[in-house]
C-alpha cells in the first residue's frame, strides 16, 4: 500500500470516528436533560418550594410578595422568558419560572 492511500485511509477513519463521537455527545446531552424539582422532594419541602407561586400560603410565608417567582429571583439561572431553569439550591434539577421558594431574593 502506498503512503498516499495509507494517509487517505487514516484520515477517513479519523473523520468517521469524529462523526460518531459528535453524535454520541449529542445523544448523551439530550438523554441527561434535567428533571423538574418535585414539591415533595426533601430539599424542596424544606424551602417551601411551590411549582406555582400563586398558590403560596401568604399567612404561612409572610416573606412572600405577590409577583415574586423564580423567574425574577437572583438565584434563577435561565434565559429571560424560559419556562424553567436551573437553581443552585436544587443541583441537577430545574425549577419552574412560575415557582417560588422561601429562599427567593429579588434579582438586581
């Protein structure tokens, strides 16, 4: 086999391996989409997490301010207008933009 055809063959194998690796990375990232926080989760219960901020008991949580939700919290990590996003208090899970918890802090 000439050196030219050996280089071509190696390049072809390399390109196929790269295409396969890229496909695998995309499949893994889609498969590991973050789950939503469940209100019954121990961490969520400890922080009085409510998936719907309009259903917060204002008598039980006097810190609650009408209109406060995860979307306007300083801890919320998502693009504006997103339906859900990350929160460092619930690692590996997403919170609803309309949700609320007792750790809410006004976004600056």
